[in-house]
C-alpha cells in the first residue's frame, strides 16, 4: 500500500518539490499521439484521436507514475529523516 501512497503523493504539488515536472510533457505527448491518430484513413478522426492518445498514455504513463512514486518516496523519507535529526 505504500507504493500507492507514495505515487498519489508524488502526483500532487509538494511543498519543497513543486508540481510534478512530467505533467506538461505527458499532456503534450498524449495530444501529439491523438493528433497523429486522426490521420488514419480507415476509422473516424475521433476514434483515431482516442486510439493515438491511449497508445501514448501507455507508452509514457508508466514513466510518469514511476517518477511520481520516486518523488513521493523521497518526500516522505526526507520528512522522516528531518524529524530524526531534530
């Protein structure tokens, strides 16, 4: 359960770390995948956009969540380390 806790915490705006730096690139890559998907000829542009965006989310979403986990873990462990030093 700590994995989920750290990941959800890392997705938020942390006081000493700021917002997740991968949010904007993830949104841009997802939009680019969606736009690239609209050029498919055998399906409608709407479904092409959805398919392209989902493919990009699967490709880059894991790295985004891994970064969120690391941020959350570093934040919690840093707070615990500071409490021990005081």
